[in-house]
C-alpha cells in the first residue's frame, strides 16, 4: 500500500533526526572547541574567557593578539595565490571547445554571485577553527529581462555558510575528506521567530503548538532546535539511488538515435512523454528500452518537529555543499579537525597574563615616592600632589621642629621604591614569545629583508614560509576541485537553453564571451550541439602565484632573454607579449593592440569577439579594391613576367638553330667515303707505332685506361659513328680529314677519339 505524503515525510523526518543525532553527539565538544578557537582569534575579550579571566578580576587584562596576525598571514597567502577550477576531458580530446566554454561560464557565475568572497570566508574559518563551507544553488537569473517563471533562465550561485563548525553535519559513515561518498548532509540555519512564523508556519499551525510538541518529542536530545533568540531550520539533503527507465528512438534513413529518460518524479515523466511524442511525430521509431542506475539528491527543510517543506530533486547528482578543512584526522572513528589557532592558545594566554602582570607592577608604582612628616608638607600638599601634572620648577618643605624647639631643615625621611621585575617573569616572557612564533608557523618578521640579502636566500626563506601554510592551501584546492565537480553536475541540468550567451572577465581583466548549446554539423554531416555540458569532463585545480605576480615574472623573464633572440619575428612576438603584461597609465589600448597582434600571429587563441573581428577584416580585405601602389606593383610584375617569357622564347629559338647547324655538320661528315676513312686510319696507325717505339725506350708505365684504349683501337671497335664520340656524346671532326675531303685527296680512315684525359694520339 502506497504511503501518503504525511506518512512519507514523517519517515523522512525520523530518518533525518536520527542521523543528525548520531553525527552531532560524538562531535559536540570538537565543534565547540572549533567555535572557541575562532572566537579566541577574532572576538574582543574572548582570550580572557574561562577560569583564567576570573582570576584577573579587578586587575588589568591586556591582549596582545599575535594569533590573529598568524591567521591573517595564512589568509593573505591564499589571497595572493590564484586558485582556479579548470576542466578537462576524460574521454574525448575533441571537446576543447566545450571545455573553453565551461571555463567562461564558471567564471561568469563566480562573478555573478561574488564567489571570491565566499571562498575567502570559508578558508578563513578553516584556518582559524578547522572547518569552513559554502553551498551551490540554482536560482532565476535576476538580470534576465523576462518575468520570473519556469521559462526564465537560471544561474548557478555560490553562497556562504557562516559558522560551519556548528552548522554543517555530514554523514558520519563517510570517510573521504571531500565528502563525495556521503549519503546525507544537514545544514543548520538560524532564523528569527518572525521569519520562522511567516515563511514556514503560516496558518497551518500555531506558534504555541509547534515548540510544545517539539519539547515533548525532543526532550532527551542534545541539540536544542528552539532557543529564546532564534529557531534552527535544518536544510537536509538525502542521496537516493534510483533505477530510471529510458527508451531509444531511431531515425529510419540516417540511423541517428536519441535517448529519452523517463525521470524520477511526475513532472519529469510528463516531460519524457512529451519528448517521446515529439520524436514519433518527426518520423523516429522506438527501437528498444533499457534501465540505468541514477543518483539523485532530494532536498527538505525541517525543524525539531517535522518536515516543513519538500523541495523535490535538485539539479545535479551531488550534494551541493563544499567543505574545506584546516587540519583533519579521524581518531577512534571520530572525525576531528583544528586550525592554526588551537596550538597557540595556551602560549597566547600565558603571554597576555605576563604582560598584564608587568603592567600591574608598573602602573601602581611608576616611580619612587618620597615620605615626609606631616609638618614638612603642611601648606604645600597641593603642590606635591599636582607635581606630575604641573611640572613645578621646585617644591617646598617645612623645617622639622626638634624637641628643644629648634628648627632643622631636612629632606624626606624615606621613600617607597619601585619594585623590581622578577627575573623569572622576564625570562618567561621571552620564552613565551619564542614559543608563539614557533607554534604559529615561524618568525612573522621573516618578510623584513635587509638590503644586502641575496635573491637565493630570499627565495629559500619564502619557500620555508610557504611550507608552513601549504597544508591549508592544499586542502582548499581539494575543496575547490570538489566544487568544480558539483558545478559540472549542476550545469548539465541547468544550462540547457540553445544559443545562450555568457560574459566574464578573464584573469587579466580582458572580457571573455561564449555561446553555449549551439546547433552545428559534425564531421559526418549529422546534426549536433556544440559547446554543450554533458558527462565526460573532469576537473582539476590550478594553484599558483597571483596573476600580478605572474605578470611581473613574465616581464622579467622576457627582458632577460630578449637580447639573445636573433630571429626578428620572434623578437616582435616577445615584445608584444612584454607590452601585454605591462601595467601603467595609458597602457590598456597598447596592451589590447599587442594582444591582437599575438592573435593574428596564432600565438594567442582568440575569443569569440576577436574571431569575428578577424573574419570581418579578412572579408573586407578580400572585397576591397587594390590601391594605386598595389596596382603599380602588379603591372610591374606582369611586365617582368612578359620579358622573361620573351627571353625564354629567344633562347629556345637560338638553341634550335644551333642544333640544326650541328645536325648539318654531322651529315657532312657522314658523307665522307670509306676510302678517306681508311687513309686516316693508316696514318694514325703509323703515328701510333712511332709513339710505342719511343715509349718502350723510355720505359714509361702505361695506365690501365690506356691499355683499354689501345685494345679498342687494335680490335677496330673504337670507330664510332662518324663525328660522334661514343663515350662523351660530343661530335668531333678531325681537321686533317676535312682537309683531305676539301682537296679530293685519297680518303683516309678517321682516327678514334681517345677516351682518357690525355691528349688524343695524333692531335
């Protein structure tokens, strides 16, 4: 049998209060100690609360608050370091556009809701008391120019949770520091009785009935939900693991598939039915159904008597509460935490007590007091009493009358001396001051560096100081990473409008804009949605120097390496980067110009506006007519090209004529008859015999190439086609052969051309 709404909410209240009691009881003293630490550091007079203050009643109670200075130093270190949530793809490297859009949207929401102040407040509570927290909510965009209704776009907001040590309670069974494994969470919000009556009770129940029933039900519980000054409203989050059905619809021709999830409540199921009707109307067919495990978070408001309001399922799949710890341990199964104040409290109390004691000693006896007889100051009492104020140049005393009636002038009969400071007290003050410096993280004056200190020593000192606060900054970075994951899960549900625009300021102050959920076409030609937020993105956190410090470091680095760069183009890019990181009056326009130069060179990725400007400039340059100088250069280039073509044609013609003359010469030589060639061969053979005879006489060694040539001549294979050298491919004409031919002398054989580098035989 199904439960009624009252019965279901009654079970929710029973379950929530039982869980809260199990978490509150073991941590009550731990959380009160955390609250005491924060009061000790920031509330005037809180350092004398307790038994020590009662012992100093009616005595000076001075406070030299060194603990707060230590807390401010750690918080200042955090403020000076930029901590940014970045997003990266865990399953697809092609989603860079989605990541860039998500960074801009996240930064836009931070600036919309003042998230930096929220971060600082939570971090300060974690440093002082040991725990801080903030929440993420989605609300209507109040900047939208529409009425606030269901169609009004929403924004994700960052809200502070003050007094997290006594207001934020997570599942006691969760073990992860970021509470990502928690099944529930309760946030206590103190409100006034008027607000409680107006917003939550209304006319449904009278105020007199509500607390009375609470007292009956909650009389044995430790936490008092109702006090004389305020009422505590519990903001209760509960994780539910559900099985959600879905259907798959396919387009018959293209094969595209769409999933429709049925949802977990009546409103979502109604929306799913409308979506199925839409796909069926456009020709899609249902091909299969399935189920998936779904993690959802439900939110309630409750007090000490029951559930006040059921808010239903919230956006995202995570509890939207981010908790940051100072120093956290789990001992004896109980989560314990503390900040930087806890260990310094005793030293601070002891130091205040010693300073107050010294002040007490010096205040009541500022200097030695003279002792006179009454007759010595008779008539001069006011002068002596007002001497500290009037600063009289001299004072008078009366003579003392002796026993015989004679008068004797005499000075003070005695004096009350200023008490000496006990040596033990003086030594204890020094020891206590040194202990405080050690407990709070080292010498607080380490930043005061003398002029002759080297840069290396300064860097080592700064690194030592950074390590003192690193645990707090590291825990904050883990909390920021958890915040990014919660934000991503909420953004997938909140930001679903097509072509929604966001604007934000980047780290350098330059404006950034983006448009999300843009209809597009993918590589395969199928319709898709670009710059959308879907699962598959991961989160990481960048922690580094502040942006101004990084700019100064960049300027110094570029100034050092710029003289050693020889490439003019690289020098130009380095100078543009240097100008972009300079600060000063009137530098904004120049920095913007330098950024545009870097964008055009492909060094810096353009924003959407810059990309549109570049595209407009390219179109304008393509459509604009050329100027006079460009026309003159083009005409000169055409003339030069025509002259080159003409010269090339003349060269080809000259080469053709030369080849024709060469062919005619070859034909003339080929006409030489065989008898002329025989005569030439005989003459060459005779010359060869003479040369061989002379060579044998002088015993000149013969090279291998000469032997090859002689063998070729002897065998008669050295005679190629007339006038053509078979080895070199160049036509050779023997002058003696031409003479014989011209004089009609008997034909002689043509001598072969020698193939070595030596002069041909017979030439």
